[in-house]
C-alpha cells in the first residue's frame, strides 16, 4: 500500500493529530480502509472513529452488516457510531430514487457524526475502479464538460473534509489486501445485480476497457485531476466575465448583463459563466439542466429577434430584450391597462410608482427627456395619461406625417415587456402629445397664443 501513502502525501489528505471518521459498511473496500488506517494511526498520530449506516433495504442481512462493523470496532478498540435509517419511507416522502435517498440519509448521518466528534476528515473507501465507473456514467449522461469530473480526492464537508485515499488503487488490489491481512468482508448481493446503472457499468463496460488498458483506474484518476485543475482555472476566468453582470438574491434571485459585453469573451468562458449563473440562481445546478438548455441559451444570444425568452426548470426565465439578458424567477408583472385624467395643477401616479404632473405658466423652455411644454390653445383639456393602444400614431416635432408608436419603440430598442405599460400623454381629443422619455409631438409651438403648459415626469 505504498502507493496510498504517496497519494495521501501528494494531495495533503492527512496531517498529524487529525481526528478521522471512517465510513465503514463491512464490504471489502471499507474494511481495507479501516485496517489500513489502523496501520498508519501511530505514524500520523490520528484519532479514529467508525461510522456505519444500515439503510434498511436488505432486512436482517443489512442489520448484521451493522453489527459486524460494530463488533470489529470494539475488537480493534475504535469508537463506533452506527444507525439504521428508513430509506423506503424517505423515498415516498421526497419522491427520490432508492440510491439518491440512501445517499442523502447516509451523508446526513455522517455529517452529524463529524460534528459530534469534531472530526477533521471523513474517509471513504472509494477506489480507482469506482472513479472510472463514475466518470464513464457522467460522460454517458451529459455532453457538458462541467458534468464530467469524477469524485474529488478531497472536498469540504460538514466541519472538515471528505477524503478518498484509495482512488489510486483498483478493486483487485483491495481484495488482495483483504486476503493478505486475513480480513473477512461482508458482501452486498445487490452489487451483483444489473438493475442499477452503476452495476451494469461495473460488470459489462469496465472489464472490456480494462482488457484494453489494465491501468485504466490510474488513467481515469489522472484525467479527473486534470479536469479539476483546468475547470478551476476556467471558472476563475469565467468569474471575471461575470463582473459585467448584476447578480442579486443568490438562490431564487436574478442576474442581468449586456449581451454584447458577454459575447466579447471566448465561447469556452461564456459557457462556464452560463453554468456559474445557474449554480448561483439554483443554489447548485440541478439535474434537469441539460446540454439542450445550454444550446437554447446560446441560440437566444444569436437570434435575430430583439426580444425573446426561454423557460428553464423550476420557474427560471431567461429574457432577451435587445442587448439586455435577464435570468429571473420573478414572473412578469401583469400588463395592467391604465388611463388617468390630468388637470392643470394636479399629478397622476402610474402603476410603477412614477408620476406625471401638469402646471400652467412660466418659461416655455423645456428640459430634454422628462419635460414637455405645449401651448394651451393648441390642445384640448384635460389631458389623458394612459398606456399605449393598438394602432397608436403620433406626429413628431419637425416631421411631416405621423409615425406608429410601435415603430418608435422598435427604433428606440425598448424591451417588449416594457412597452405595454409605457406612459403615453394625449390631449382630450386623443392627439398624442408625448411618448414619455422618448418622443415629443407637435401639439404646440407653432405661433403660440395661449398659456404655456408644462408636463413633468418623475420616476
């Protein structure tokens, strides 16, 4: 097991005086892990704790596995923490599959043990063949590089880290270790069935690949480590891409950025940034997100239509409005029609909280954008403030003929979702005087002969 010690030191999995929880089921991999850590305990000055879970899926047989591990721990003088969980009931509660439910309950218990004993590490007996199976399954299920990573050698968990010191070995080496050290592991008969996808890979795919490359486990572990290193770098660079974005709310929140600025970066960074956004908004990227969603997103960026949207799982909506891209869980507000009568000396409030006021007299000069001045003799009072209507047209200052309000919105690149509630000011006869903040109509300044009227818009 010299390879394991080299692997531990290379990845800095252990330090002196660490308290390590060993996840032991009684099978050959975890039994070898238990025995191996007893051999290195003195060298590293480790404190060991055994944790074991009966998932309640094999009746008395799995209970006996738990009792067997407990007896070994007692015989070898190591503290033991064990439990029995009801995976079947949890499956019904959550709708999870058997393996997913068992894993969640197992990890929940192991986290609790770590916290109770104040452990630094949680060690698993996963080996290189497990790693190869995991990566092959990931490749089969997903075309996204982010999904192909294998099991990490170490990762944060509970109050410490998960470590996998046996990823440098294959299954045969662990079985030989058990034989050489007179260990008597218990075997789970479900591992011999083809019902679960992993078992099918284990029994049918891996033997063929190992016949081509006997060191497949080393090859796949090296690949996993390189993937991890390169992904870390790319994600770091993708994080720089997202400096252009407004991100708020974390899980369930929203993200907004400029399409033009986003597309200036290489496609590989755009892809990684896309997945960082999803991880941010979902808490962690969910299984329902697939390669197809990625393709849909990049098609949305390149689409000729200035306004478009996508529906992603769990209510996430991706909206393109000209150059603005928004990811949000918030449903679009209802397009509420409004129409207010506006008299001199009064103001009206709009659905978004902004106001428009009307005053008489004063300087005929007006500020650009949010002020409009007209002559009272050329308009009919009171004025009307409303949202747009189909067929709206207006005569623009300095223009002969009229122009559709719809075309003005398109020219000004106003997002489609904003057009329905954009304020329009007309006189009492329906003449459009002002498309607020965008365009001003005639309604006034040729040969003024009446009182000046001043409209002001405030956000």
